[in-house]
C-alpha cells in the first residue's frame, strides 16, 4: 500500500510540475505573441528622468541612454524628442545628459519614468509633418485595414509596415524623405492594430499570417494605379515583406524590398523577448514550444527560407538583441547579387534610422532611385 501511495504521489507531483512548466512557457511566450502595439518591448529599459534644463535632459545612465542618434522619449502621457549625448556637461556619475529637442505633449519631471522609442513623431502625417494625406480603408482577409495614403507623381508606390511593439506612426520618420522623392506612400495598420481586425486568438504570428494583410495592401495599390511596389518593413513587418514578395499572386508587381531589423528566425526572437522578461534559461525552450503550439508556426522553417527574386536593402546592426544581426549577414551572403546589407552600429531593434539618420536616408535614396 505504501508503494502504491508513494508512486501515486510521485506521479501527481510530476504531473503538477509538468503543468506548471507548460503554464510558465505559455506565460513567457506572451512577451512575443501579445506584444502590444505602441508599447515598449521588454528589451527596452525604463529610464528615470533626473531633470531638465534649456535644451537638455538628464536620464539614468544606461547603455540605452548612451545610444547615438535621435529618439522619441515616451512616458505615461508624455512624448519628447531627444538628440545626442551632450559631451562635457556636468552630471552625476549615474546619469547621462542628452539634447532635448522638443516636448511633443505632456511634461517631463524629475522621477518620471520613460523609455526610448524609434518614433520621433506622433499623430498622423498632417498633424505631425504638415503633409497632405488621406485616410483609406483597405479590404483585408479579416476585415477593413486602416491606412494613410500620401500621394506622389511616381508610378512606383512604397508600402510601409511596422513591426513588434510599434504602430504605423513608425513610418512617419521617413515620410518627409519619401515625399521629397515623390513616391506615393501607403502606411498600413494590420491585424492587431488599433482600428484593424483582431487576429485569431489575439496572438501575433511574426508575419507568417499577417503577410496576407500586406498582400491586400499591394492589391489596393495596383487597383489604384501603382505599376510597381516597394515594400518597406521593420522587424516582423520585414518578415511580412519577404513573405509577400515570395508568395503573393501579385509578386510580379513588387520591384524591391527595404528591410529594417528583419525577424528572420521567430524562435530566436521568442527566446530573446522571454529572456528580457527575466524568464529562467531553463524555461526558454518551453516558451518556444508554447509559441509554436499556440500559433502553429513551423519550427522546421523558422526563418526566411522563401526564394528572393527582387533587390533588397537590409538595415541592421550587431546591437539588436531581438533579431540577431548575424542572421541578416547570413541572408545577405546567401543572396550576394540581390541583397545590400547596410550595417548600423549601436542601434536597437527597429531603430536603425534613429542611430544614423543621414547615412540611412542616403542609402535608401540610392536604393530607390533606380526602382522609380
């Protein structure tokens, strides 16, 4: 009887441990599958505002606050734009002083918590940049998809699509340049975004289902006069661009890809985001399995293994902790005639433009000119 009781207790304990592990893996996978649009990824630290003065702001000293370039600084109810670190300013050893370019809305007071974001602008193309645009509705697989359309005289349209933790406001960073280059631009909100249909189960699929929404945008562009289309995507939006260029019935209309911080292996990104939530290392494989089980993603095809038939410009850098730069380098090496890799040092995920905007825009201009 004691043996039976002991065995039963052991089995019960094992089942309980197994159930707990499954639950832990599921919770850890939420960092990637339920990343809310417009909120920081868990890899992005919250910084403390120590003070502001004329044209400058003092923040917690961190690798993030030392990044080169220009960024949005978002808090709960506030948004500002910060420029480079100011050399020579006196400050405590645990703080960094950056240029404060403007406060878009809200206030920044000592003790406030904020995080750096790629978004220099908030609002829409009209309120943020003074550009003429139209709100459009694009028929999609799950329902109507909101978009901003900026007209231009060229027959080649650019369709911009954001990635993890972002919204279509991300495209505002490049709108002034693309407007000067006279490209029509369509910035897309897709399933899971505000005003767009809810994805099945409320989960994101790293572009593996979302690319159908981008395909719908290509249909819309062609139906409204586009002869050619260039797909511009950040993060999982870059994955969507790759899938659309390879699988869409309209791929012959796609003449080029611009990929910023592309997610080329969803398993690596799940692990990175789960680890950033302080998930113990032993549970990270469970997070990947949970993500696979919840979404149906193919673990045997974790990366961009579709064929590539059009030129692609890839912006990426070794400091990206969400989507490894080495995978972009491998992708470029595998397609030497089609892929140009523009390496950006010290830039976080999805913020290659922010770290070096002038170099980024010149590379983009040179890539787009022959495609126009």
